[in-house]
C-alpha cells in the first residue's frame, strides 16, 4: 500500500486503475456509493468504468474491494463476480460523484449555498472508506483542473454540516438525518435566505428535507412569491401540516395568495381548529388591521391572582407568539382590560388581575388602516394593539413586528418605485 | 404584512384573455431586454457597415439569422424554465470542472472584447458632440459601475428600454429615404451572393454580432431569476421569440436606411458622423445628434448588462457567491470580475494609439470559438431526459438546431481562422 496518508481526495482516486486479484486491469475508478445513515458515511460500492458506454460499467460491492490507494484499487474477486451496470447496493446508499461533485450543497455551519469542488475521504485501518468532508475551496478547484495541489485556499466542510440538494439524480430522497438536524438549527431568516437563493428544484428539495416546524418557521420569513411556490410544490397533506404550524395571520396571507381550489383543499386537510382561525382571518382585507392581526393571544379570567396567571402563562408560552400582554375578557368576549408580564412580576403575587389591570386599553377596529395601527403602536409604545369589533369584542391583536413588516414593505415599494 | 394583494374569495375569476395578458406581462422581460442589448454598439456598427458597403446585398441573410436566433434563444429559455438553473450551472454540473473552466475563460475574453466595443460606442457617440473620450469613457464606466452596485439599476433599465424607441428612427428614416422596395424585396428573395472574402467576412460579422454567446447565458439566467415556471413557459416563449424578431427588424431597417442613403450616395463609413447620415431623411441636420443619442444609449445599456451577466455566469460556474444584493465582502470574486471587466474595458479604449480593430477582432475570435462550444453543450443538455423530462427537443427542432449549430459554427470558425491567420 502506498504511503499516502489516511486522507484521500475523490479527484485523486477518480480514473485510477482497478485491478483484479491477479493484477489484471478491470477498468477505472468511476464513482463511489456511500451509506445514507452514518454521521460519516462509509463506502458501500465502487463503480468501475470500462470505456465510454454506461452499460459496460461494473459495480463492485465494498466487501469485494481489497484496498484503495493512489496507485490502484485492488479487488478481492475476479471480474465475473462483479455486478454489471450501475447498481446501488441493497442498503440505502447514493453515488457521491453523481449527487455531490460539481453540485450545490447547503453548508449549514456557515448558512450558505456552495458548490462542491472535491470530496475528502478517510481511510480507516479496517479498509473502510468514510466520506468526511466536502471541499469547496479554490484549492480544490485548481486541483481538479490538474494544475497544482498547493495553490489557493483550502476550505473543507465537515459532512455533518452538509445538506445535499440533488434528489433527482439519486432516485427518491436523500434524507440525511444528521444534516436535517443541523438544518433545523439554522435561524429561520437564514434558512429563508438560502431558500430564496436556490433555483427551482434545489429549493424544493431542501424544503422537503425540513421538518414541518422548521419549514413553517422558514416559510413565514421568505418572500410571498417563493412561499406560494414552495407550498404549491408539496402534496396537500404535507402542505397542510406545515401551514397549520404557521402563525394564523401568516397562514391566512399565504392561503389568500394561492388559487382558490388549492387553498380550499389545504383548509380541508388542516386541523379543524387551525383551519377555523385562518378562515376567520381570511374575511378581512389585507390592508386593514383585521388583515394584519393574529388570532393567537393570551386571555385569562380576571379573577385569577398574579401568581396563578404566571403559572398559566408558563403553559401557554410555547404556543403563543406574543405573551407580554394578557388580555382580560368578560363572558361575551368583550375586552375588559390588559395586564403585562411586568405587572405580574411587580405586583403582589396574591393581587387579583382585575385589581391591577389597565382598564379600557387602546384598541383599533378591524377596518382601520395600517397607518392608523402604526400611529397608535408608536404613540403608546405598544408591542401589540388589540382589535375590537363594534361591540367591543376582542377579535385579535396586531403585533408590532407585523406593523413593521407592513411599513417597511411599503417603504421598500416606495423605494423600488422611486429609487432602485 | 404581505405585498401581494389578497384575492377576494367570492370575486369572479378574471376572464381568460385578461389572465393571459397578465401572465404574459408577468414573465415578459428577459427576451425583450436580451434583444435590445443585442442591438449594441457592435450591432449598430456592423449593420451600418453592411448597408453602406453592400446596399441591399446582405438583407437576405436576416431571415435565416432570425430563424437561427429564435432556435437558439428558445432552447435557452426552455432550459431555464424547466430546470430552473442557469446555463453555466448546467454546464458545470454535467460536463465537469475542466470544460467549464475553459469555457468561462473564453467567455471572459469574448465579453471583455464586447465591453471594449460598448465603451468604443460611448466614445464615438459623444465625440460627435465634441466630448473627448478621455472624459466620456471614464465617466461612463464609473456611472455604469455605480449604477449597478449602489444605484437603482432596475429603474434605469426602464429608461434604457424606453430610449430604445430610438430604433424607430431607423424605421422612419428607412421609409422616408424611399428605398426601391421592389429591389429590396428582389434582393432579399433572390440574393446575388458573392464569394469574395470581404463579403463573406461581413456576412460572418452579421451572424456573429446577432448570435453571441453571452446572450444564451444572460437570457437563461434572466428567465431563472424571473422564476418562470413550466406552466408559464408558453408566455415566456412569446417574449423570447418576439424579442428575436424585434432585433432583426431593427437590423433590417438599419441596413435599409444605410443602403438607401450611404450606399446610394457612395459614402463609405469612416467615422460615426458618416454613419449618422443614414438618419438624415428623418432628422435632417439633427441626424448626427439623433444618431449619437441612440448609439450612446445602446452602448451604455449593454455596458451595464454585459459585464454583470459575465461575472454572474463565471461565479455560478465556479461556485463563487454572486449577485449585487450581496456585500462586497460576501462576494469578492463577483465584484472583482465585474469591476475588472468594466475597468479594463474602459482602459483599453483610452490607451493612446491602441489599434482598436485588432482588439475587437480578438474578441470576435473568442466569440467565434465559444459559440459552437456553447451551442453543442446546449444541444446535449436539452436532449437529456433526466434534466428536461418531456421538454426535450422534438425531431424537427433537433434538426433545425443542428443545422443552426453547424452553419453558425462553420461561419464563426471561418472568421476565427481568417482573423488568426490574418487572411482576408
């Protein structure tokens, strides 16, 4: 065995002669299949090229490979024992050259889309070959061009931070549990940036790789056009799974922008409670307080004490977006007053909410303009403003981030029309 | 909240025709813009020269050129809509790093030459007004650079497009010059082809300036950027095909206007001022000003699109971050390429005593060598079922495409060889 260290580059192996046990040339190294499941996937098969024709290729299972080094690949078995053609082994695998080389991947450690120049393998003493890094640096590019092995900067990304984007080439799906976990750790805004940057199929493939919660969070961040397309590309069941995890106001905006038959189908497939909330929101015009509000907010009975209220909040905190305000309503759902978390913390834990609440809080009507909502949130320094109907019934709240999104979108539109 | 209007749940669906128009408007753009950038400084010059030297003798070529242009650009647009990927991207993923790299080197060289031509257009047009090129070219380069990096390119693009109305001046002028339409028709239908080297070179020049490699990269990228889906592709195709036809209608009128005025008057084009005389039937004494305006707009428009599209394609192919929405620190290669192309393109014009003709010819050679390569890549890609699904070429389309590839490649290579060996 040559003394070329434990690490090997794919580019250095590609095209190397493959020899049978008697040292006769069988063909040349063409591609490598690795498992889907391990953190650093092990090789499961070797593809051997003989001439240019695809059907003349042979596949060797990894247990039939004796050794791999820069001089040659040696087989344990004669040619007759190899499998004709490009055949993936029975365990879940994919061809690295086909699925990764020269293609784009998501680097989940840097939250970026990059192109793979080379693949880096670790050869362990047992003879197994593990994919450990992808090379995205300039040095990898230069090495592939065959100019130099030392020029340029080296940039290797650990396989655990790699999310591949090609599904088409490898059949059904390339779902890597490790990468999927890392993908879930990205900030939704970063994920949204990546999704916007990718082209059609790769975008869909990445989106499909996301868990429903992560998908829902990313979806709230991407621009409306991309958002519609991502949802439209999914089977209705899965799309409904994702939409019901979105904040109801965002879900309503998304559904409203979809063609009617599709949005109706999604509403049908969604959990009944979520669907009802969304449907209620869909009644309002988008450019009104009603269209901007969410129906997720905290209401508590006014006879609770501050301590009891805090305890209830603990249970609600996971589900509700904004928990700073606690709205107190009478049995007819009319808004009586509002208590903030600050109040709960400052007042005597035994004090009743009705004693500490602020009566008749500032509110807006569902048909108020976004400007009016912005004006009020700004004037009273609110994080959210309640929306009441004519009878004083609490319909929802508009949170300050939705006001901000609305105003910045308008500012952008103005800028687009007048400057860029 | 959201930018998009929320359709009223109960409102009646928009009528079929209105919807078609809206869908067309939504995907329109890439074809029209490519077409207008195609009529750049090099295009105007070549068409003017063709008309002035050979009268109507080259008009017949425009029909086959249009067919070839449509065939090529339609394939790009289709690939963009179906795969959602740029041409550079597809080449890299399917033909490996080596071929991609050398293709990109050629693209850089060819487009550097094209950029030089755009700045030559800027210099020539403003010299009509007596502005020194040492003032106009650096200012134009700085303006273009600033516009794309910091400015409001999207908005200015509309101004550029609007200013392309200028081409109508050639249509008016061509009509007002009262060319013998009978003889135009006769020469177009039954051309007296000649085989002398100068004529063939001019013919190759016409093909080369109309079907250039950057257009395939640019247009496919623009279609992808626009997010055209397969369902909308028929509308996109309309955009592309009408763009191609527009390009060649303009070319036709430039040639006719020049033939009816310059060729008929026995004027040889030596300077931009001479070429402007073709607009005299319309603009009279103001023809020079009108021509200068049109040439300046075309040059500046193309000078903003070309370097950008080139830098974008190269980065896409080699896996570097690209896009003007990225900061310079995030996409250093992209900004280096973009800035380099503009700075070098402008600087070459300003080198005192630099022979512009050899520089332009060198870029023509790079274009000429590159075009067949790109076309062959395209044909191989578009017939791949795994990429294109049911949208691969049909038999007739493949036949038309291969004929186009062979003829344009033959002509381009002929030009490259004659330039390279200095033969005429």
